[in-house]
C-alpha cells in the first residue's frame, strides 16, 4: 500500500447548453491537485490549501474534500483512518467550471487509490455528490460524474442514480473563458422558473437527444445545431456580461456551439481543433477587456480519463 | 417510366414513451398499400378504398393521400399529372399506430417512385406532414418520418425541420395490441397540460437521452430503464382500459419496456425476441377479452427500410 499520493482531477462543463442537470463533460485543464498521506493517527487533517485566497475552510467537517472522504471512509468501514490532505486549487472558485467538484473528486480518487481502488470511479459518484451538497446546497452529479469518469456523461436519472458514459469525437476541443464577475450557484438556480411550457420542454428534449446523437455519430454539425437552450440560458445569461455578444464572437470565429458552463459566469465553446479554440478565447478575452472585465481562459481537449495519479 | 406501381408503407409507434413529439419507430406490420396508375388525364382520381369501413373520403381534396400527393405534384411543377389511386387499408384507423401516416407515406412513395425518385424519402417528409395536418389538425412528423425512413427516428427540431435516423439493436421486436376503444388524437392532445414542472421536464429529457444512448449502445436494459414518461402517460393512460395492469402483464412476460403508441389506444412493448413479443400479445389480448374488450395484435421486428415497392 502506498503511503502518499498526488492526484489531479479535472474541471468540468455541466449542462452543455441544452442538457440542464443531465449532461456534462470534463476538460484536461484547469483542474485541482490533492496530495494525501496516511498518518497512522486517527482522523483527517487538512494541512494546507493553496490557490483559494483563503476562502476554503480548513475544518475537516466543513471542507468538501475531507467531508466527502470521511463519508467514503465510513462506508468502507474505516472511519478512523488517519489522513493528511493538501489541496492545491489550480482553478478559480465560483467560476462555473466545477471547482468544488474537481477538489472533491481529487480527494476521493486519492483516498481510493491509497486503498488499492476498493471502489470503481462510478461507485465514487455518490460520495462526490455529498461534497457537492455541502458546497452548493444541492447534490448534483453533472460536474462530479464527468470529473470522475472523463469525457461526456449523461445522468439519465437521479433516483435511482443512473450514469452513462457517452463517446465524443476524437478532435473535440473546448475553449473556456471565465469573466471575473461573481455568480453564486445558489442565486443562479433560484432565478430559474419552476414551471415551463410543455412545447418548450419538447424543443429542449429534441435538442438533448440531438446532442447525444451527435456525440455518438461524431457529427459536429448536429452537435452544434443541438446546442441551444430556450429554457435556462435566457435567464442565466442575464448574469453574464454581454453574453449574446460573446456568443456571436465565438460563433463567427468558428465555434461549433457556445454557451454557459454550469451556472456561469464561465462560458465555453466547442471546436473541431485547437487553433480555433485558441482564437476564440483570444477574441472573447479581448472583448471583455474592452468592457473592463478581467478574464481567464483555458483551451483543452475534452478529457478522456477523469482523475489521474501524478505521483 | 413505370405506368403503375403497388407500394407498402409501415405503421409506426410515435413518442416511444418518453420522446413525446420527437421519437418514433416503424414496424414491418401492419401497414397500408397503395396502387397508383398514370392515367394521362389531368387530376387525381381515387378509384377505390378498402379496409376503412367507408370512413375515408374519396374526394381527392379531402383525402390525405391525394391531398399530400397533390402538394408534391405542385412542388415538382407537375400539378396536372393524371393519377388513379387505390388505397388498401390493412390496419385500423384511429388506433394510435400512424394509420393516416402509413396511407399518406404510401401515396407519396408511390408517386415519387413513378417519377423516378425525384426526391429522397427525407425530402418527402414535409409533404407527408401536410397530410398529417389534414388528418389530425396538427402537422407532426413522429409518424411520417419513421414511416418514410424506417427504423427509429428523432425529430430534433420542427423549425427548421431536422430529422435524424437512429440505429437500433438487430433483434429488437415490437409487440403491439390495439384495444378496440375510441381515442381521437385531437382529444388525447387536448387533455395534456400546457405547463409542466421544470424538474419533471429534466427527468423526461434524461430519459429521452437515455433511450437514444441505449439505441446507439444496443443496450436493452438502458432502453428499458429509459422508457418511462412522467408527463404525458399519466394523463393519456386514463383513456386506455386498465393501462397499468396491461403494463404489469407485459413487463412480467419479459418486455424491455411498455407504453402507449402515439396517442393510443394501442399499447406496445419492446422485446429482445419474437417469442417474447408473441407471448406478450397473447397475454394482453387474453386480459382484454376478460374485461370484454376486443383487440387486434401485431408482432413485428422494428422496420429497417420504410416503404417498399411490392409490384
């Protein structure tokens, strides 16, 4: 058994425009790193957190990483296993890129790796959802499932939990831009109407089915045509500076599709190649700079592996 | 150029439980036949209709077959082409199996075949939708598209029309039972609520995405798990005698999934083999007979070809 381990878990784009609460995919960067050591002394101790500007709690009961690891330890019958955790945030918090999910998944993947992979990554999903509940007030799976499984993931059902890995075209890239404005997930959810017109829901599930078909068929055009959201985006886009201008910039620069990542404020485009993704992030960042908004950008292939052991 | 032709077009199961207005599939039987002859005299003449108990109009302006053929002829610039049409209904009207669609598709496929396939079957879809508008008051595509294209079909979008052919497992069978009770499509549509809870719509589009994934993955269990409908079925099932009892009979007899075909009253099960499908139709018909309801049944592979030329 290894005594210590360093792991990486990826950022994720939830919803993928039309698939509110049921679709998500992982990217190769950004992501978070966790270093975990067996201490031999009972209990979890968080020794260090970097990259969080002091925003995350060191208290093991309140930190989502340690809290979800504790759920895991209780489940496998080792509630008192001694662990020391270092969390290195390599991505912005509150960006809509599954920041809490990346940390939680890194922690669970680390402890499970130290314990010789007692559970599969799929079996870790419910523990990661506990972490999301602590972080966001809502135990969703559309970040943690792709972070754990890699690639595109469908959450067909929450009760019972039923998660399906979807294929994606080999050359699919994501261009992500995070405008540095504040959009708390809880507020973003509360803005959404609780009732919708059935005819709009039909339009939406036609697009969800189209996106899934496009992924299986490796049909970039179908993927793009399906990336429209008439139910959630019209509301959530209000919180994102000049969202529709950003969309037109991305589409004119060659994006297959464009939308809000999770509940925002990050936006993303899918592209057929890396150069187009890079061009899109540059154009979007230049526009945001012109309206005095700082931003970060990431260009990445769609991640295929989920979390990985670094050391 | 042929002077006369006999064609068959298949019955179809629209909605496929979770995919209201966006999914449908065709079966090998039942279906309708059309015999069409070039007359050399301007105008369409319906010379004979059989199997309709006198319910369908012979007036070419009111009959959906001739009306949609006329739309086609206008479109290709031959509005006065002389045609004689015989329609042989080989399936019940008002059964929820796409009866009007089968006739309309047979007519369009016949005239297009006589004219050396000027249009593709995909290009015939809008003309068939015109026929549906005349028959049902609503130009839907979830019967005519699978009847024209065969197999499972997704209508991703109506405006613009975007139709995707989906694969299905080779051995997939449909067991169909038509209880002889009256459920007019218009009434069945009007019973449906115009607004739904977003959380229920999310459940539904998770299932739609799951069903599409199951078809691509040839995963019978996933197809079955996805065949649940929390939005439409609870209302429409009221019009079908002992619907939930029929479901439990079908599921206990080995169905993958079970539901209402289109707006009913026909019900259908999907199965992994012909013997199970046959057992299910027998059990369902026996139960219906016990409550004094006559029924018809059909066992068929999922149709792969759409309409075919018979002579």
